[in-house]
């Protein structure tokens, strides 16, 4: 049977660090033959979110929190996208404290999503090893979707 699962990786990134993690997660997912898009929260459409079987959400940490526009995206857009019961993951780049991915995971769990543990946190700009780790998370998402 052909594999028709779809995944979306949605990020907010101020200087490209969380975007690089998002791109690597999506790359890992497609490596395992599951369709994946890495997209800014700003461009994520509700009908695509509704159609996705798995959604990974990332934000960098600013002032010990999720960046406010991402918080709004989760509380308003994602909360109205029929995400209950779907597979999810949380990630983000950080500098010194890294709360955002943990807070994102908590919000996704409150929406009824099955969040992969642990969250993925990368300090500042991802290096090769970090990109590989993000790709591995993507492969894990794809395998979980295929086995669902
Ligand atoms: C104004 C400002 C506030 C920040 N606050 C935090 C913070 O509270 N905790 C933390 O871990 N990193 C903090 N950082 C570091 C960023 O999370 C880090 O630079 C990250 O790599 C940015 O990723 P991005 O390019 O995806 O936005 C802060 C950075 C700036 C510029």
C-alpha cells in the first residue's frame, strides 16, 4: 500500500537557527519516504494543518518564553486545526535557558497531541551533529507515522 502520511514542521525563527532545525527535521522525515514541509508559522494554512498526520512545532527562547507570535499560533490557529490525537514534536534553538520547546510540548499535550519525548533543543546555530540529531527526530516521526 502506498504511504500517504503527511507531516508539517512549523517554526518561528528570528535569525535562522530554529529554521535550520526545522529544515533538518523535514529532511529526516522525507528521507523515510513520508511527505514533509518545513514552513514558517506565518505561512502555515489551517487546511494544511488539518490535513497533516504529524506536526512538529519550533520556536527559539526569548526572555525565558516562547516567542509571542508562536504562542498565539498554537493557542489560536493550531487549537482550531483538529489536532487532537495527532503525533507531535517540539523543538527550538536557545542560548542559555531554553524553555520554549518544553513550553510548546506542554501546550501541544494540552491540545491532546501525542508529543514525542524528549523535546529537541539546540544551542545557538546548529552544527553538523545537531543537524543529524534533528534528522533523526524526523526519521522517528516518519517511522511512528508508518507504524500508526
Ligand atoms: C533579546 C534576546 C533574548 C533572549 N532570551 C533568551 C532566553 O531567555 N533564554 C535562552 O535560552 N536564550 C535566549 N536568547 C537566545 C536565543 O534563543 C538564541 O540566540 C537562538 O539561537 C535564536 O534562534 P532563532 O534564530 O531561531 O530565533 C535570547 C536572544 C535575544 C536576542
